[in-house]
C-alpha cells in the first residue's frame, strides 16, 4: 500500500508529546532556553579543543539554569533522562559531558556516597566540582564489566 499521510500541525505536536512521554514542561523549557541563547547555535568550523570547550560552556549554562540536578535521581529520575535527551539533541558532546557529570559522577556520589559526600551534591550541580571517567585497560574497549583492573585510592 502506498500513499501519503496527512498530518496537521496539532497532530505532529500530539505525536511529539507521546514520544516525549514525560516531563513535558521541563523539556519545553529546556528547548526554549537553548533556542534563545546564541551559545547553542551549531558550530561546525571549530577545532576539537574549541568544540570541547563550547560543550562545557553550554553545559554550564544548562546547569546554572537548574535544568538537571543530581537530586533528580531521588526526586524525579525521569527528569534526568529528559534532560539528557534534550541535551543530546542540542549538542551530542554536551550530552556526553552531562552523562559523565551527573550519571557517572553524581549518580555514584548520591547512590554510594556517605553523609560526608553529600556536601559534594551542590558542587556537582553547579559544576564547581567536575567529574571524570577513565577506562584504560587495553583490549576491553568500553566493556567495563569484563575489566580486571582494580583502582585503589
């Protein structure tokens, strides 16, 4: 069967809402914020170092506006996912940095940390404490589950 489907603007909006599934207002606010700030205009003619710095500056802007918080893991975990989805649409590199900062770093602190680590939570959110991730065992690619190295600190 061939043919075309006729959609109205309201139909497209309904489909988008179904696909977004949750945290609709949060998603809209984040998209509106990025649409109004020139820092989020796509840049393709820049060096790798400039791209990394731009992704970091973009992420800091979103963080300072409160679009994601490590406390969302406790209060509204789906808000974490909606922030990642929108960030990834805006800038994939920014989305990756967001994953490291809030999921790997912040998620570890909030789920595995003790009370003394909770002092880090506001610093994670305002990015005055920056998280990192390293996976360096040869031959394992990104298969962290099979790694045999143990880190001691």
